[in-house]
C-alpha cells in the first residue's frame, strides 16, 4: 500500500513538473522572441502620431519659408522702386533748376537779336568823334549787347555761331543747301540767325545755309 502511494505521488509530481517546465519553456520562448524582434515600447506605439505631427510641422515650415521669400522679394522690389522714384524726382528737381528759366531766356533772345541787328546796321565809318551822338548811341548798344551776353553765360546760356562748322541737325536748322565756293560740302556756309544752348541743351537752333557739292 505504501509502495502504491509512493508511486502515485511520484507520477503526480512528474506531471506537475512537466507542466511547469512547459510553461517555463513557453515564457523563455516568448522572451527570446521579444529580444530578437525588440520590445514594443509606448514610444513605438505613439510613433505614427509623432510622424504625422512632424510632417505637419515640416509642411508649415516650408509654407512659412516660401512666404518669407515672397515677402523678401516684394520688399526688395519696393526698395528698388522707391530708389528709382527718388532718383527720377531728384533728376526732375535738378532739371527744373537748370531749365526752369528757358521760357524767360527765349524771350530775352529776341532782345539780344534786336541789339545785334541794331549794332550791325550802324555804318562803321559814321561812328566817329565827329558824330558824337551816333557814336555814343552805338557804344551804348555794344555795351548792352556785351553785358547781356555775360548774363547769358552766367546762367548757362551760350551763343551758337557755327559758321564754317560741320552741319549738326541737333544744333542747326538748314534753310537751304547750295554750292558755295571755298566751302566744304556739308559745312555751314551762311548763318542767318545765331542759335543758343542752355546748359548743353539746344534752346534755339542756329538758322543756317549748308554748302553742298556742285
């Protein structure tokens, strides 16, 4: 009887040990599999959500960079436009200072022309001490003409008398073309009315006759 109980006890122990061994082997197998594949932590579970958030931030960053680039380009263009406007305004102011008197100068040119014609019309042989009244009048006209030319030069107004010079359509106005002995073709042969330039700009072209080949 004791022998039978002892055998039964050993069989029960063997079954329990075998079951425990199986459970232990199963746990060890699971542990090895986890070690091989790596543990799935909470961070890995949340990783898809973090990737989506990072993707959104990257897209937002890209949009902001594009907006910044666009605003920078607009700012640079605005600066360039402002500088161009300032330059044009400054040029207009300078031109107004230089050429603002051109209307007044044109009116004075008529006075200068009359003085020139008046002095040219006086016979030089009559201008003597024996004719003091004419001499004084002539001297006064000459002095006035000289003085007005000084005033013209002071304000940048220069006379153009292109006799013998090459014809320039920007400074001269040709009234006729004719063969003139001793004059090279294309040069000014006759000046019927002098011209004027104001600070390098032709205010009134000289009226001329141009020599041409016979």
